[in-house]
C-alpha cells in the first residue's frame, strides 16, 4: 500500500548522497553501524554513491550490546569493503554513571546514543567526512530516537522512508538477509525490541502514518480505514509530542532579524 | 518569422550552484558553446538557473538588473545563438521577479515574469517574489512564441492565452522538484504529471514546446530533469535524461502546427467573446459572493439544490 519503487528510490538516494556530500567539498561519510537494517542500508547507499573506500562504518558497542549486532555490522563492512573502526563506549558511559548509579534505562540509553554521536562527529573531523544519518521516517515521526544522539547527522538519505520501505530497499540492494529479517532493536539493553518498546508493529504503524501524514487522512477517515480510536490517539500524540525533536531549539525573538524566523536561508547557502 | 518556419532549439539541463551567479555563468558559457556546436539557434535554460532555486533571503543579493553588467555579458553571448536566461530580475522600483529573458543578437527580445508563484506545500515563492502580471506572445526571428515559467504552465489559462495570442511555440524554463515514488514507474510522480501536461498543451493548442528543467539537489530536494522538446502534435522531438545534467537539441517546425491546425482548427473556432463574457459573469458572481462574506465554492451546491427544488415543483 505504501508505494515503494526500489529501483527509483535507489537511484534518487544515491544521487542525493553524492550531490550533497560533494557540494560541501568533501567526498566521504562516516556512519555508526549498529548491525540493524537502517544503518546497513545507509552504508549500502553511501558505498554506491561515493565508493566503498570513502565510507567509514564505526561499530560502537556497549558492554551489553548483543554479539549478533556486532557480527551483523561486520558482515556489512565485509560485504561492501568499506573502512571500519570499532570503539567500545563502555568506559566513557560507565564512568559517567558511576556518579549516578540510580539512572534508569532511558537515561542510560540516551547517554549511549549521544556518546556514539560525539564519536562519529569527532571521526568525521578526523576523516574529513560528513556524518550520515540513519533515522527513518517512522522513528522520526514517532520521536523514537535520541535528540542529539542517533537523530543527529549532517545528511540523512533515509529520513523520508518508512521502516517498511527501508526493509524493501535493503532487500533490493542486497543487505544480508539476517539483517533485513531480524527483529528491529535499539540494542540499548538485552532483549530490547522496537516493537515491544512501542507497543505496536512497524507494518501497522507505517500504514497508519502513511495515511495520516502522506495522504492527510482525518481521524474519522483513519477510523474508517480500520484503526482503533485508542491507537489513533496514542500514535497522534506521539507524533505531536515529539515535534520538538524535529526542530531547531526555539530562540527568543528580540531583534528585527532572528535566525530561522526572518533570517531565512537554505542550508546549502553556506556552500 | 524565419524564412523556412523552423529552428533548432536546445534545452540546457544544469545543476546550478545555489546563490553563485558567477559559477552559474560559467555553466551557461559551457552549455552555450555546446548548443552552438550542435547547431542550435536557441538554447533555453531552466528557471532561476543563474542563481539556484531555494534562494529565500538571498533573492535580493543575487538579483540582476536588466541593464546590469551580467546581462550585458549574456547579451554578448547571444550574438551567435539566442538564449533564454532564468534569473531574479530586480526592477528600478526594487521589486524582485522570477523572470526569464530571451536574448538574441545582443538584444533583449522578451521578458516574462512568472505569474503563478507557488506558495503552498514545499513552495514559498510568493514570500520572496513579486508576481508578474502579463501573459504575452512576442515576435522574434523564430516566429511568434511565448515564455511561461514552470508553475505558470499548471494553469491552463496561461497556455490558452499564449495560443490565442498566436504563439506557435512555448518556451518553458522550469525548476521542478522530484517527488512521489509510485511502483512500477521509471520516474517520480511529478515527472510523469509534467510529461502529461506538456503533451496535453502541445496537442490541445497545437503549439511546440521547449521544456527546460534542472537537476541536482538543494537541501535534499532533488530536481528531476527530463527536459524535452515536443512538436505541435505532442510528439517528442528530443528528450533529456532524468536526474542528471544533459543538453538536448531538436528541430521546432511550424509546419507541424499548420498540419494540426488544418486537421482540427480548434483555435480558429475558439469563441473569444463567449470566453470573455463568461469570465466577466464569473468574476461578478465571485465578487458578489465575497462581498456577502460567502465562500464561493458553496454556490454550485446551493444552485444545484435550488434547481432540484424547482424541478420538484414543476
């Protein structure tokens, strides 16, 4: 139901990476490789756009990260022949939480995501590369990601693709089957899965978000399409409640010309 | 009118650099040389190709005066080949238009200021540009033609006016963003809509069309290219590649329009007075509704209901 023309998507997204990276005067990207389908697909697209030698996949495990995730990430590195690096984030995360031993899973998970992103940005400076984003449209809309953590990036090729589209394109591009077919997980703690965190399945919520966002269905129309009233309320609240994650911080206006309000330029202005 | 009623047109499909007029002038020079080398009499560049599209607050800093040095340079380049330039035009009273200018033999032959500035969805043009107020055909050494810019052509009234004003060809600089990825299609949805309307206008109004679109990305928005030259029977004379820079050349022949207009003299039969009278009536009706604070679209429903009531009574 959600259109997914994989040959066309591949062509557009490869051209996007090439254009937006080279325009900056660079030819390389860095991305975190979690072993999941989103970062794997981003790596495949980047390798096709820039050549495998110009893509650095960084594995950033924490001591509780699953072994399979690391292996899957390595499989992507091996299959594409991209550059890779593995940095254990355990010491820097644990030394911080020694000060706050009571911190819950959510704080710890967010901290890990942010530590990973600081490393990717540092590597991007070292390697003269852009940080490639790996957040998909489903998680961006639901706010299922860490602000300034995995949601950060310089360019994101898959941010307008729902999870189900990511699966389809990953399969079409030859991402290893074990990665495409495994249950999605943020892998922040053992046994975590996205669908148990969220309380619904990606296929269901993607169909819902597609109708609500892309097709502009009203609540009544969504009910007519078979969604429960409670589900509609819950997901709509998640989208609205996470709007702050999709925007720059708000700035108190005092001058005649305020950044992003009446000082308006494309990001490509700076290039 | 050229003596034999035909000319060679080129569509230059570039990826301009946002906000960098000098760099884009360099791209223009290369395309002009290539078009000349391939025998073109006229080369059409895409909308805002001298400046890039997503200008926002840059509009006033990249704007050019028609009597300025950049135009003078371009006029010199037009000594051997006519050029349609896509630029931000600054008027003497400091208005900024999204304009296309036809230069030929060192002179400005025609200027079209985009009338329909899309300001919805992903577009924000009316925030930055002043609206053009004319749709006019003009005479040039290739015959009589008209320039319409991108969204202008999504309003059938513009092509209709150009055709009634005796344009035999339309030159359309465009900056059309790709979007929509329907399954089983080679191109995005927007490319296919455009190709449909291009074919529709050329067949319906028996006019030729040089459609010049851009490529490249600006802030993640891609432009689909696919520039094309269609004859007055709606057949493709030339087609550029999608999503990458290209330059295509094709012959525009007025005899195709003649053949079409002999076979189906639709423009001859067009009843101008009827159109004008009905437009005046419609304008009056909308004005009246507006002054009563009613929403125009409610009227047909009410009229329909009233008719139904009358029908019931009779």
